[in-house]
């Protein structure tokens, strides 16, 4: 909203605005950590072990939604590999980042968003998608109330 407020009416986002959206990108990163678009690009404990007095069980992966884990220097190299790593790392990463942030910005700026199916399941076919197409109620910040369905095909 800070970026939205800094723009004149009708002024579009530019590259510098995208660079400032660090928190939004942390949120997107946390979503992709919990539900990776490319299955298999995650890390989990292959064996149980004790670290600083805490027992980390086998197959464990933190499930708490916490975008702040990407603040500061972010995760250790190769511990978060949503876009792969090394010379074959995803060349579409920056394009994907821009597209996701522009989409998030425009939705948040214009609407309050409520899921119609709070417990909608995610199916993997082969990419993870909401089972019912993610029906949402979009409440425009400054207009009348209406219903809108976003089908994952259009995202
Ligand atoms: C959220 C969106 C995306 C995610 C999570 C993603 C993830 C990945 C991952 C994990 C890899 C494998 C990297 C590795 O082997 O280390 C990859 C490779 C690749 N991605 Fe993406 N990607 C995304 C969007 C895109 C987009 C938008 C494009 C093209 C415009 C793209 C093009 C490619 C290509 C061509 C490769 C193969 C690179 C190579 O083998 O040299 N990706 N992506």
C-alpha cells in the first residue's frame, strides 16, 4: 500500500517499485516453500537428529507460515531451492517474481479478498492447484460488492 500511495492516479508500477516489494516477495517465497510449484524442490530431514537441544524428527519440515524467515540474509545457500540453484537455475525467476508481485500489488490495492472455501484442498496435477479453482469474494476498496471467480487457468 506504501507503493500504491506513492503513485499518481493511473501511474503504472516500474522496476524500482518491484525492487522495493521485499515483504510481498517474502510472502510469495513462504507460499512456494509450503506448496512448491515444482514438486520435489524442498528440503526435509532425512534422519531424526538433535540440534541445540531440540529434537528434529525424520521427515520434518516447518509448517508455520512465517514470511519473516526470509528477512535479513535469508535462508542459507541451497536450503531454499524453489528456483533451483547453480548453473541450471531457473532463468525465468526474475520474470516470475515480477509477474507475481504485479499481480499481488493490483489485487491488494483494489480489493479485499476472501476465500469462499476456507479449507479448499490443493491437488497436484502435476502442478499444485486449488481443487475447486480458488473461488474468492473480491470486495473492492472503493466500489460496490460483487463476486468474482478466479480460475487457476487464467493465473
Ligand atoms: C514461480 C514460477 C517458477 C518456478 C517456481 C520455477 C522453478 C524452476 C526450477 C526449480 C527449475 C529447475 C532448476 C534447476 O535444475 O536447478 C526451473 C528451470 C527452468 N525454468 Fe523455471 N520456474 C518458474 C518460472 C519460470 C518461467 C516464468 C520461465 C520462463 C519464462 C521458466 C523457465 C525455466 C527454464 C527454461 C528452466 C530450465 C533451465 C535449465 O535447465 O537450464 N521458469 N524452474
